[in-house]
């Protein structure tokens, strides 16, 4: 079997958690999950569950050794051949998980951050997924036009996560 060639990676600005407040584009969506906060965090920490609810993702591979936490890295492969090298900025079991892109195979992305905030509820927990990004080049001008569709896709991903976890922690 022939080895696949890694695409050219373009550096992204290495933003911190505060970028969520200043990013030019931000999405926030919340969904009720019928798992305990710790169980949901466990699902999010597992590389094998992402492609089952965020359908744009095809593979997730940690590139740093266990135990994972702040500073851990992973590579995410997405449909269309998109590849992202991520670094975790928050790793608070049962409460919060956050990562940024350090590099990406598209030159259209200047900065990217995702934050998953988990709040306990009587029925399990609420998950708020916040995504902050800055596009560059011609893509930057398309963002206002694509924003409603992008937000709809993100809400669908969360509904898919809700369905995946409806019967407990997925096998």
C-alpha cells in the first residue's frame, strides 16, 4: 500500500481562550445531553466518537502521549482532504474542553478555536459548543453569506451528538 502524502500545512495564529471574545466570527449552540458531565467529557475526549456526530470529520488521531490534557495535540482529518493540527487549551473533566488549530491544510483560515462548556442539569447536562474563527483572503468576504448555513450545520452536529448519547455512553 502506498503511503499517503501529508498536504502542505499553513500556520494558524495561536490564539488563547480569550479569542472567543474577540473573534470576527463566532458560533454558539447549546444542546441537552442525557449523560453526566463526566461521561460527556469522556465522549468528547475519545478520538473515535467525533466522526460519529461531526460528520465532516473522518479521523482523529492524538499526536501526543497519554494522559491527555492541556497542551495535548491531535490531528483531525476532514472530508475534502482538509487536515488540522490541534492543541488543547482547556481540559477540565466534566466542565470544559477547548482546542485551537495550530495549522491547517487550507490557507483560508487565519485563526480557529473551539470551546465545549458542560453544565450539569437534572436530566444530565447542557453542552454549549462555541466556535470562533477568522478567515483570510477571498473566503473572508463569503463569511456573512455562509454564516446561516454554517450555523445550521453546527446545530445538526449537536443534534447528532445528542442522538449518539441518548442511550448512554457509546460503545
